[in-house]
């Protein structure tokens, strides 16, 4: 599905909702919001019935978000006299546990400052890597249902994107609303809307009431959103694993590989159909994804690709080891200062790709079902598996990003409350500086690789 189709679907969704419910929207520039009190009674009932559970839920969310610092903060705000001792014990327990999967500064950042610290370190280390690793892809990318060559965009097919965004937003905002009611903060409204044509959702607590609440109350509300996204990501991963493991119960021989889109600026774009099933390459039947990858990498000439019974001739796109053939910014400056040519020899091709997206295995049902049911099942099952994958990835990714220590993200609001709890005279300034640095790192990891690459080209005259 190309960009125009994605845009048409988004515009159609916007106009259908606008025609049906447009009179209830309020517009501010490109922001269209539809507020409602529907669902608030449901939120109130949940908050009253499971009050204690949701408080513990939110406290765990704070601790995961801020690590040992978060544990110290929660216990201190709860007036636990042994909060320093318990925080020290937590560090002594968590450090060796996390050291089995990570090391160095990322280990220290994660244990001491949780997800927020880990994400901050991720941005910082990748910002440095932009100067030392040639042609580095943007470490941080926008998640959108469009493909723009050279832009920092992580492409998600439009149907998966819409479904994933729906669940992501509902889970996130519902958690904020529930914890707000648990803490006796009025939720004025909930709702949905659009920024231009991009859908969004929101829960609107009473800001006046919230401002008068304790620091821990505010932090519980802030932490609930991302933590609920992590829980939903775990559920999606569980369903994904169950779906994959139950594959053999319902399906038999693989029949090629399905794909649902094409990448711009590749050989496949404009030659292959927009979607289909690749049955063979160069006359060799495709039965697994590994077969397909092996054939693509072992042939450097023209490939004869059979898509749904029709042969298309094209070449794969080479992935060249960028360390070998393109200088980093640091190398380029060194070459320029030493008067040597900006070329690194010994180019190597590490792999090749065709340029297809949304790849899944072609399958057949084991059971003798009517053709309509069988074909529907064969189409729906891979779609469901891929949907669980996207639900997992997007809920996890957005939850992680939202915990960056940068206002007005939840992570920035959390950091401000926790730093303020230290009683340090300049805690407000520290939170402000942290927000500023994180904002700069976000912008640089998004767009820095393209500016640095332009600098290399300018220095070397490429």
C-alpha cells in the first residue's frame, strides 16, 4: 500500500467521523478534539472497586520508570523511615541481575534511573555514534504509515498502524484516567481527535485539583500510561508466541512468502505488484523465508521472481558495509587535515534485499474446509500474527519514548516530581536543564545523521 493510499484512508476516516460527529468537535488550528463524559462512570467504578490494586500498580510504574531512584522516591513520599536502606538493598539486588544482560554505563543508568535513565543514555550514546559510524540510520524515528526516502520514518502499514494506535491510545489514556480517579482527581472528560489527519486520544484531569495534590499522587498518574503500555505489549507478545506455536496445529506446507508493500528507491518498486505471494526465484521454489534470503544473497545478477504465477525480472539492492566504503565524520576531518583522499578501500557487500515489506509465510490449512473459509483462514491467520507483532512493538516503543526525561512527556513530569522530592535548592532548574538536553538529543538523533552525512559530503567533495 503506497503513501497515497495511506493518505486517502486517513482522509476518509477523518471526513467520515467529521460528517457523523463533526458538530461535537472543537478546533484549535490543526487540532480537532471531541470531548465526552462517556466512560467516566466506568472509570469511577473501576477506581472504587480496585483502589488499592491501582495504587500499587502506579507505584510499580514509578519504580520501573525511575529505577532505584524511583524506589527511593516512592518510599520517601510514603513516609517509610527505612527508605534509604530499602533503596540500597534494591540496588544491590538489581545490579547483579541486570548485569547478566547489560554492562557499563547503560547498566548503571538503567539500575539507578530505570527506563528513563536507559532511554536518556540511549539517546546520548547514539548521538555520539552519529559522528563515528558512517551513514548511520536515525536511531530515533517517527512511526507513521508512510514511506519517505531518506526521512527518519519507521514505516508501519496503514491498517496495522490504525489498529495499533487505537489500542495504544485507549490503554494509555484509560490508565491515566483510572489512576486520577483513584487519587480523587476529577476527570473532566475523555475523548479522541485528530492532529491534521493523524488520530489521537486524551483523558483530561482537572488541572486545578491536580496541582494541589501531593507529589506522589501526580507521579502515580504520570507513570500509569507508559506502564500500562508495557503491560499491553507483554500481552501482545504472549499472544504472538501462542499464535506462532499453534501454527502447526492448523497449517501445513509453506507456499512461498507473502508481502504487503514495496520500498521506495528499490528495484522492486515499480516492477513487482504492490502485494502478492513470491512462489519462486530463478526457478527455485520458495518454502521458507530462509530459502528466499539465501537465494537473494547468492545471486548478484538479474533475478526472475515468480509472483502469483507471473515472472518479473529485477536485481536485488546491495547492502555495502558502510565502515569499509564511506568515511565517518571523524575520518573525513582527519583525511582533510592530513591532505589524503576521502576514500576508504576494501568495499564489501554484506547482504542484499529485494525491497518488499510486510513479509509473512504463505500457508495452507490442514483441514478440508470449504474454499471460502479456507482461503479466509489462510489470509486472516498471518495477518493476526503480524498484528500482534505490531501491537507489541508500538506499545513498547511509544511507552519507552514517553518515559524520556523531557517535559511535557510523562517521563519529564515524573523526573520533575522526583527531583523536586530531593529538596535540593536547584531541583527545578535541574529538571528544566534535563528537559532541554533531552529535547536537543531527540532532535539530533532524528535529524543529526543527515546533517553529519551532508558535512562528510561537503568535506570530501562527494
